[in-house]
């Protein structure tokens, strides 16, 4: 029997394979791009702003780089509103009333806000000193034309949407999301709402996986729960793999009499790895049926959750060209111990202290079938294979549930 693959080796293999099979790019309207991954870098097609403008409502002054002093008065000659250019200031003794965002009049080099002035008729008097450059946004302050604005592999969030809209971009090139199917297996599983006979349990894996995969998938087909029937599972895997990029199975991944998934994946395609030296989730399988990537997860609910966060989701992100998320760390709030020689992902509550330090407190419910530990936690933390005990305050790697 082959030894389980070390976790870091398995994780790298999944990521490398996903990168090698990068999903194609497609163009989508900007208003449909939220949450997608940029397929190509975005270079600013225009300068933003394209003209010098004001950051405050007030009066534009020509100080010739010297600033202006309290008590100095100016004659107001014009009103400049956003969307139009005001009259040029050719005389240092005059000013132009100006609205936020309006084009800075020619020769002006400072704006004093209303609150620091008094006005009588057309005469505006300063109530404070004004420094040259005050409240002025220079042309290209945000982006210069030709400047790299957004790198390839970036998730398009609300900030990126705003930048792209500011450039006048109508369509954006993104990676296609994977078409994913989930096959949940287990003769003991019953759907939510069904009455339970002795020995049966409700299927929680379908709902968990739907929640984890919904925002990642182009389409998500949920199949099951299916009985542990070899012929039924063979037909399901074969047919599903033909029409999907990714197939995720739960249950039947170990070496028991009713664990058919490894044998079927080997017959229908190929297995790249089976069993990972991690806990929970050791009977993890990765392979391919045709062009479809297959991730075979154990049936225990916490094993499903930990395997998805630590192995499958990073691979799905890599498949879309998403830039890797940096490793995050926190200090243990209390000591942690284990008695085995495998890497372990445990559940805990991650929090930030007032001084900026991050701490994680292990949850007391750590069994692979105990979803309470997931529901009452917000992160996984890693205990390496060689570790038997870590004291309070020691640093561990953490995987927040929201990435």
C-alpha cells in the first residue's frame, strides 16, 4: 500500500495541474464582472483625472506658488461648476468661485474652502493662510495614461469596478468559471425534510458544497444523495464528466466494501493521487475523467469542509488564473496538542486584538463529524505533522473561512 502524499506536495500538485489547464478567457459586460478574475492586465486607456480639478467647494486663487495670507482680498469674477471650465485667472487679485470636481481655471494653483473666507458682494476675504496647491487634484493624480491599473489574476471587486468604469470600460476580459458537478454518495443519507429510519442521517454535504461553490462556478449541478451502488455511480460519473470541467464527490473515497469512487475513477480515467497525510480528510482523491478534474472527498462533513478550504478551492482559484492569496498567521490563544503524526487542520475563532495582533482560539469540538465546530468557528489553523504540542502565543498558519 502506498503511503499518503504529504499535504504540501498534494496541494502543490493540485495547483500546478490547475494552472496547466487554465480556463479560457471571455469578455463580459462590466456590470456582470463582479467577483470574476481578470484574464489580462488592465492598462489605463486615459489619464484620470484628465484635467486638474478641485477637491473642495470654495474659491480658486492664483498665488503663483507663493500662497496667500490671512486678510488678503480677491474679486470674484466667475462661477465654475462641475462639468464646465471657468474663466482663466489672469490677475492675482481675482478669484473664481468653484464647485468640487470642477476644472481648475487656467493659472489657478490653490483653492480655499468657503469656511475659511468671508464674502461681501464680489469681495472675498481670507480668514486663514492658504498654501499653494491646497485642495487641488492634479491631472493624472490617480492614473496616468499607459500606467498599469489592475494586474491579471486580480479578483474584480467593487473598487476594481469603479476604476474600470472611470476608464470608460464597457466590457472586461475575465477567465471563464468552471462548470462544476457535485455527486454526494452514501446509502445512509436522506435529503432535508425526509423522515429518518434508524441508521439514516440527513445529507449536510450537499448544502455545504452548494454554499462553498456557488460563487466559484459558472454552473453548479447537484446530484444525490446517491446510494452506494457501483453501477449507478459508474454511470453517473461517466455521464457527468462529459459535460463538466470539475466533478466533486463526497463519500466512498476510502478502502471499504462500499467505497467505489477510487476504483471507478481509475477505470474511467486516471488517479493522480489518493490519500493525503492530513486530518481530517486523509482519503482525499484527485484524478481526471477525460478533461474533467475529479476531487473525491471523504463523507464526514468536517472532512469535506477542511478538504474544500485547504485543497479544492485553491485549485479552483488557480484554474481561473487567480493570484494566490498570501499565507496568513495568528498566535494561539491557548495551547494545542495532538497525538498523531499527520498534519491537522483544526477549527477555531480568529480575532484581531486592539494592538493589531491576530489570535485564534481552538474550538473544543474537533471531531470529523462534528459540524458544530465549523458553525461556531471562522477559520482553520494548521498543526504540522511533526508537531505534538504548541503553547499559547505560538504562531500558526490560519485559513479564514471567507477568502
